[in-house]
C-alpha cells in the first residue's frame, strides 16, 4: 500500500494547549501528530460546511426565499406560551 504525500507545518501554540494535546495523545496512546491531524481535519471540515451553508443561505436571500423578521420574533416570543405559533415559513 502506498503512502500518502504529506507536508510538514510548524506552528507556535500556547504551552497550555500543547500540554493538553500531549495529555490527550498519551491517554489515547497515539502520537501528538495523530491528535493534531484529527483536530485539524475536524476543524477544516467544520469551516468548509459553515462556508457551504453560508453560500446556500445567501443564494436563498438572492431569490427572495426569506422569513420576515417580525414573524420569527413573534414565533420565538410565543414559545413560552401555552399556544406557541407554528414555525414561520
């Protein structure tokens, strides 16, 4: 099985964070590099999803697919009542 090409990154991190990474790696019986790769992968995935959702929302706005702010406020205010309003669409 071939190895995946890699690139080395160097970063300065606060000592407290570095110690937490070391502790986690030790508890998981993994390397520091493995922990950092997992964390970086999760963060990049999250940011890419956030960007995708933002672009999707902006496309909705561009075509007028929006919910009136007052309707949302009225709905939110009704949630603590005995007869909450239906979700505005």
